[in-house]
């Protein structure tokens, strides 16, 4: 390959390939997260969910996409045309741009910036302009109110989530996504376990930042029709939708990298080999899992009612078999290749676990009222995050001065933050009651 | 590489100046805000070209991601139809002209004083790669006192804002 491409542009080739892959795959991924959401929701409500298009609704996202693209594109008469056209683009561009610093495994990263985390935060916070300008340009009260709520919510929860991230940065001592994962590998513990309150605050903050239930007030159907998206339809609407799901993957990716050990395998210190080979048991797990999924879908194929659905089911099985083959083949490849492929597998597995938690929370909790949302953000999460950051600072001093271990030194911090959390929660209850009595 | 950098600089510089001009000439205040954002972003781009990536990211996070969101938030609450019909520009040519002249002289003086730095001798590529740490080092060792004074000023302003907001409710 080296002699085909001039050396001056060689360093740009691989990043461009990754970027093209991400831009091409992400809409598909977003579609399937929607399907996953509908299936999980159906499961939690004891229904079946989409079953018609493809076996178990597996082709539903493609049908949805085609429908969206064929819909009429409407721009309201009194809308600010330029802004109306521009706003969804801002949302989707910023969401996609954030992927350039995300490290999906040790080998797959477009750019390893030494301000990586700050870059992702900055770019994803710019996505708010898409929502705010879109809501304003629609020239509709529902849209404007949705946009205003969105801006207020984002500014409030970004502070808490940012402070939660700082507690991890103190431990990792770097802003580069790769170095943060490396620090977790060196210290032998995922930061989610050593600073559980940081993780908790980030989890709540990230749900609020992506405007998802129970914090989906910017698009609360029962109050604001569809919030900032009310006047949008067809392709523009689907751009907003894509941005929303891309942002979900981004926050899940940040949480995975900072709190869940990024691409590190669970039990990274456990090195039990399969007898007679140089392969570790835990490394064989991904291949066996995907093989299991392949066999399961193969066993489901004869039970499908229509012939075309049987064929699709077999195709799904073949796809899983292929993935299993790649994962198994990686075991015999050089360590760098194996790390890259398995790292990507574990990273994606953790991202989807985090997204599953999002969906679970969505279908479990009722929506907050707007004043409750603000009170939770400013009077509970932000003070808690501040205490947590100070506690982590203390833990680092303990580690440096008294040579305490990476886990032991953080136990006082966690207990202290827990105490503050209980105090804040207790303090908050009478205030809420008083406001309710006032008829607020 | 040099020409690419130059092309990028010209791009960002033109974008910054053009959107700054557009910002003050638009009648629609939301459009003005958008052009202000573009100006801030292209200035950030110039910081990045100078390999000051921490400054670049702080400019985006603080100004574009924080302050401008609040600006836009407030603008949304303004009744645009009314404000667009009002006269928005004072026509006091004399005062404006005098002030601009003073400002221009100030700029010229600053350039004249710093003229020695205008000779661009190839950028020093051996700049420390960890920009963030260099900024932190400078702030917390050499410029400790001014940094703390600024922090206290900001804290006072914040508490003052809270107190003023509370008084109006009570």
C-alpha cells in the first residue's frame, strides 16, 4: 500500500477510512438502537414489539428509514427558512464530529488528541445550538418552549456531569482517551468502582443531556407535542433523530472510557489458560457468545411463518457466525491485532450495556416536572459532585503521602460523599413540600 | 504543510472578520448571535493553528458552549417582532467617529510597539506537546496571585448575582 500513496498524505489515509466507516455505519446503528429500544420497551411491558418487517422485526429500521426519506418535506410559512434549514445540520454534524476522538479499542481511533475528552465535551455541547435554533426558527410556541427547556437543562446538567468527569481526570492525570484507559489498566481497577458517585452523577447527567426520559422535558409529548421538533418532518426530522441517538452512543462511549475501563476485558488480571494452548479462557468468551447467538438464531429459522423471514433469519445466523469467526481467528493472530479486535468487542459490549441501562431507566421512572428537574440538578447533583471532586483530591494526597492503595484510598471519599448525599436528600424533602403547599 | 497552514489561517481570519461585520449589521438579533458564534469559533480555529489546543478548547467550551447558550437563551425570550420594528441604531456620527479614531490610534500604537514580533521566523515545532499542563503550570506557579484574585472577583460577582436575583423574588 505504501508505494501507491504518496508519503505526504499517508498519515491521513487511515483516519479518513475510519471517518467514512463511522459516518456510514452510524445511521444504521442508530436505527437498530431504536429497534432495541422498542423491543426492550415491549419486553418490559409484556408485549412483543415490532414483529412484521423481517423476523422479529429485524428489518424494521430499514423500513422506517425508507418511510422517513419518502415523506413530504415541510417548511412552515412563517419560519426563518435559513435557520430552519441550518439547525438540524448543526445537530448532526456536531454529534458525528465528537466520534473523531472516541477510542473504540486500542486500534480504532480517528485522532488521539491530548485534549481528547475536552474535545468531545466541547463538540457535543455545541449540538445544543441545533435544538435551540431549530426551535426558534420553527416560529411555533411549542418548539420555542422545547428549545428553551433544552438549553436550561443542558447548561444545568453539564456542570454536574463535567465535575463528575473531573474526579476521574484527577485519578487518570490525562485528557487523552487512550491514557485514561491505560491508567485504569495500570491501577487495576475501573474508575466506576473506585469513584461510584462520579459514575452515578455522570449517569444522571448524561441522561439529562441527551434529553431522554425521565428528563425528556424538551420533547414532552403530553405538554409540548414534540418540543423543538414539532414543525420538522421527513428527512430533517430524521437528522434530529440521528443526532439524538448518536449523542446517546457518545455519552455511553465517554462513560465506558472513563468509568468502565474502555476496551479492557473484565477480569484483565485473571490469566487462566485453556489447557494445552496459549489462549486464556476469558479471551475465548466473545467468540463463544457470538457462536451461541448464531446457533440460537439458526434454531429459530424453521419456526418463522414466512419463507422470506426464514431466509433472513439464516442470514442473521451467518452474520453472527462470521463475527464469531473473526473473534476466534483473532486469538491466533499477533497480540496487537487480537487486542484491537477484542478491545472493540468489549468496548461495544459496554456501550450497549450502558444504553440498555438508559432504556431501563426510561421505562421505569415517570417524567420529572421542570422545577423538580432544576432542583435535582442544582441542589443535589452539583453540590454532590463538588464534594466528590474534593474527596478525590484528598484520596490522591493519601495515596501519595501514606502510600495507600488505589482502591483503599478512595473508600473514605465514597463514604463521605454518601453522607453528604443523604444529608442533601433529607434537606431537600421539606423544601419540596413547602413549595407544594405554596401552590408553586 | 506550510501552505496548508497558511490557507487555513486565511480561511479562519476571513471568516472571523466577515462574521464579525455581519454580526453588527444584521437586524435580526438571533442571526447576530449566530454570527457571533461563528466569529468565536473561527478565532478558536486560529488558536488551534498556533498549537494552543487548550486555549482552543476553552474558547469553545466557555464562550460558545456556555456563555453564548445563555445569550441565545435570553434572546429567545425577547419579542423579536417588536424589536425588529424599533430603531436599533443611534445616529450620533460624531461621537462614534471620534471613538473609532481613538481606538484605531490605539491599535496602531500597539502594533508599532510590538513591531519587532511581526517578523515570522518559521514556527518553532519543538513546543512542549502537553499544552494543558504547561498552562496549569504557569497559572499555579508563576501567576498564582493574579489567578487567585480573578477567582475571588468571579466568586464575588456570582454571589452578588444570586443575592440580587433573590431580592427581586422576595
